């Protein structure tokens, strides 16, 4: 059973940076499409970024494009989300999730993902 431990969240000032980590156990992550999602209070899960299992292609929501970078380290069985130039509207609980690939490219649709981490809080505030 694939399980995740997320870390790296916290309180940061606007313009600051954080790196979220999603460490997996129970299976190797490189088999799966991996996505990062976030949920702000009173809102639905929002797709932030994803990385495909086969060729490592990446996708980003328009709201984070140019500021966030997703990457994976197969040797450490870990996926990262580097978040730069953070804004107050980035405040949310961030989740990593894994999708058993049914298509060649990842998509940022929460319903596609079978395994979810517990989430880590990111708060951007001065």
C-alpha cells in the first residue's frame, strides 16, 4: 500500500520560499503520476502541479506557473514542490497524491488520484 509523509510546510512572509517534500513508502513512486493539490478553507481541492511517470513531463496551474517547480528524486522515492515568490493567496493545506497511470500524461484532476498524503499547512502572511 502506497503511503506518503509530507513535510516542509510552515509560515512564510510574502515573497518567501518553501520546499515541500512527499516521501513515499510501500511502492516506488516512479510508477505513478504524482500531483500536488491544495485546499484553502471553504474551497475545493485545486490542482497545483503534476509530474508524469513515464517521461517526467510537468504541468502547472496558471496561478503558480513560473513560481513553483515540481521534481522527483527516484533514488529517495520522494517528490518535491519548490515554491518561490509566495503570495497570501497560496495559503492552503497542500497534499501530494499518486495516480495509477491510465494515460500517458498526468492531469490535475483530483478524482484521478488514488493515494493521498495527509497534507501540510502553508501559510503566507506578514
